[in-house]
C-alpha cells in the first residue's frame, strides 16, 4: 500500500481500519493526567469513526469555554506546526495510537489518547501513470474532495475542488480539477459530484518521495466516467497534460474511494487569495495513502 499525507502538519496518510479513543483528565477520586488550569483539549469526532486518511477534530478552549485560535498541537510528545483555528484542530493521521495535547500562551492542555483505525479507503482496479517516457502500474488511487473555493478575485462564483491521487511505489501522480457549486442559502453551497460532463482540470503534478519532480497548470484535461455511490467512485476516469514537454497521463478503471480533506476549504469557502496559494503541488497536499509525523 502506498503513501498519503494530509496533515498533522506532518501527519498525513491513508490506510485501512478502525479506532478508539480515551480522554485523560481528572477523576473525582484519582487524578490521571490532570488538566492544567487554562486550556482544555477534547475529541469531538466519534471515536468509532476515526480512520487513517480521514479527517477528525479536536477542540481547544480556554477554561471558560472560549475557543482558541493559534494553539499548537503536540503529538506523542512532539510539537507540530499545526495550529488551531476557531478552537478546532482538524487533522488526519496514520494508523496507530496517538497522544495529543496542546500548548498556548505558556499553558499546556490535558492529554487526549486517540486510536486511528486502519484505512477503509482502499481502491480496487487497474490503472497506469504515464510520465517522462515511462509507464507505471497504479497500486492505489483515491479521489479527494478538497473543499469550496472562490473561482476568481471577484469572489462571486464558488467552485468545488477535487484531487485524483494515484500511487505507484514512491511515485504519486496528482490531478486537481473542479466541479460547479450553487448557493444553498446563507453561507451554504451545494456542490456537484464529478461526472462525465462537469469537470475542469486545473493542475497536474508528479511527486517522487517528498520531491515534486514536475507540475503544470496548463491544458489539464479530465475525463471522469465513474459514478458515485456509498463513498466510492466506480468505473473509469483519466487525465492528461504535458509536464516539462513530457506527456503525462493517469488512467484508472475500478472502485476508487472518496476521501474528504481536513483542510480549511472543507469547512467554509476559501478566499481567492488563499486559493491562489494552492495552485502548486507539494507532498503535504497528499490526503490518502500513508503518512507519518
């Protein structure tokens, strides 16, 4: 099984599995990991629904319940670069046992223990990556929902962003594309699931290990013939582009899991200025297959 990363800033991944969690705090009689006065960390996602490669959330608040922005997440005793926003850490990590805490303004929170179950997002089928004159069999693939973005600087039209991730050994091919979204009242939008008629390619790239070896934002074509049901896309999809004068393509036929990003855009519409920063590819953009802190 190949790799995927998302972000415990460094945590990212995808595998297969199940999970559980316990929160360490104070008991009326026997204190265990007592909560220092000031800030409190809590798991807000159902422990039975925490799987590798899928986002989950921890809340971080002041003693009076005020949400904290800018707290630093600590994972298994090591400080990460992940910061809370509006009182929430939205993360995903690899399978295993994790102990989380947070620090803010000289204060440290209680510890929350989380079990990340093996990934349930496993593809079935066959496919090829073509790049730099060679072809590679696809070991695993995923279609990632990245969230909602404004399409241009006028910030009047919202689009949904998606990403194909295809893994072959240490090589990962990424194809990013959009589908339309329509207002649903207030700050809510309904977005379209990819199909044969509604995709617009915006980026293609290749990562080997942690290094981006090629990418382009020009003439990216996506042909999405798979249909969506029960969190899986079934059928064929493909994409083509030219990267550094080399033909590039991804094609897959089978059953591909949908994975939801833990990024900011998965919760609210991201401004065009922030969206522009996401028009390049990096290893930390990977959402699915394996990851490590």
